[in-house]
C-alpha cells in the first residue's frame, strides 16, 4: 500500500503535489493551510474531508508530510508541529525549497521523524496546472536516507526523475536554477529590447528569435557549452563588436553595461574552444571594460 500524505501549505506546489499524488493512488490524509479556503480548494480536488488551519491536526494522520509553505515559513511551521508532537514516529517530513537544506526541518527529529527535501526543477505559476507539471522533469533530493528513498519513490510516481544533491550545496544549486530559469528571461528581455530598437515589432520579435534560441539550445545539448558558442566573439570579429557597442550606447544606453558584462564573460568560453587568439581576446576584453 502507498504511504499516506499530509500537505501543509496548499499553494501552487502543494496543490500540484496533492493533485498528482492522489492521481497516482496515494491517500491524501489531510491538508492544512494558512487560509482554510486554500486547503478546501485542494480538498475538493483530492476528495478528502480532513482540512484544517492547524497543521498538527492533520499531520499526525500521515506517513509523509509535505511542508509547502513559502520558504520563510517552513522552519517555524515544522517547529510548531514538532512542539505539538504532530509528526508520527518514523514519518518522513519533506519540503520543496530549492535554496534551503533539509536540516531546517531538524525540529522534526524530536518526534523521531526523518527529514529531507525534494525540489522540482519546474516553474509552478498557478494552482490550476493544465497538465502534470512533474512529468519528465528532474526532482532534486537530499536529506536522511529514509527520507530520500521515500522522496525518490514519490518523484517516480509523479512521473519525474531524481537527482541527488549535497545538502551543503543547495544554495549554489538553486542559484544555478535561478540563472537557467529567471535570468534566461532577463537575457531574452535584453535580446527583445535590442531587436525592438531595430524596428521589429513585439509580435515579430519572438517569432524571429525563437528558432535561433532553440537552435542554440540544441547545439549546446549536442556539442556542449564551448563548441555550442558561435558569433562575433568566437570569430574574433572586433569591428562588429565595436559597432554593437556604438549603436547600443547611442540608441539604448541603459542596456550597454549588461551587454558588455555578457560579452566579457563570453571571451573565456571562446578562448576555451581554442578558436579565439590571445591577442584578439585581450583587445575584446579591453573594449568591454572601457
Ligand atoms: N512556485 C514555484 O515555481 C516553485 C518551484 C519549485 C519549488 N518551489 C517551492 O515550493 C514551496 C511552495 O512554493 P509555492 O510557489 O507553492 O508558494 P505559494 O503558492 O505561495 O503557496 C504557499 C502556500 O502556503 C500557505 N501558507 C503560507 N504561510 C503558511 C503557514 N505559516 N502555515 C501554513 N500554510 C501557509 C499559503 O497561504 P494560503 O493558505 O493563504 O493560501 C499558500 O497557500 C516553496 O518552498 C518554494 O520554494 C516553488
């Protein structure tokens, strides 16, 4: 039989976990949230009557407890539940934060529970996901062995694959995820603003750039970062880079410093490939620093 589940914090991630674990045959033993209406919304989906605003009223019923509150409430919520002896002996307590380690749940050890974290590398933007947001994604797990083994099984049942990470490496790991997801949006914003300054409309911009973006992703997937790099820097085309800087400086000066920083760091990637000469690299670095 599958273990029973309690969820504390019925927002975007808590709702997705509840909905798709229920679909995978798990018994959702109880739901708690700051607002009762959030717990009730999920209760309607997973068909349970066990809802509360008080977490320890429902967590004691479960083999596995998800604390899916915002990051800044996880440790306090865990502590309050522990103080009220709200975890079963040998229960597994998991949070889903990318940045925080499982050790923030250490208060649950007082109840002899096992602690871990499982972070889905996915962006959850709504409490009404269209399809299964866990399908074929990576869920990163760390923590005590018993907790990690349970998290692995849950990840598999959600349709995801697992990556084991070191507890002490979570902040760096999460910084990487932020760059891949959030700062990719920042990069796209830079690109869209430049193409719009070149007279291309909003509607045309995405259409025009999408195949280039996808082609670049595909090149990096096939050949790696160094061999996936193309363009003026790796070609040592100093005059083209100068023209970019002149035009950006005159038409969109607020974008110049970001363009320069990105260019500066691209030189090292180009050098690693062996195509960019040392002297061209030095000239380019000087241009980007000036
Ligand atoms: N969103 C993402 O893309 C994403 C991706 C990966 C991991 N995560 C992680 O998943 C966790 C949850 O994030 P989320 O995006 O689902 O946040 P969210 O949508 O804001 O949901 C958090 C839920 O917890 C409830 N809550 C707040 N404080 C509480 C407390 N003290 N006790 C009980 N419930 C409380 C909220 O209030 P109400 O009850 O008033 O609704 C809300 O329903 C975080 O650790 C986050 O880092 C998020």
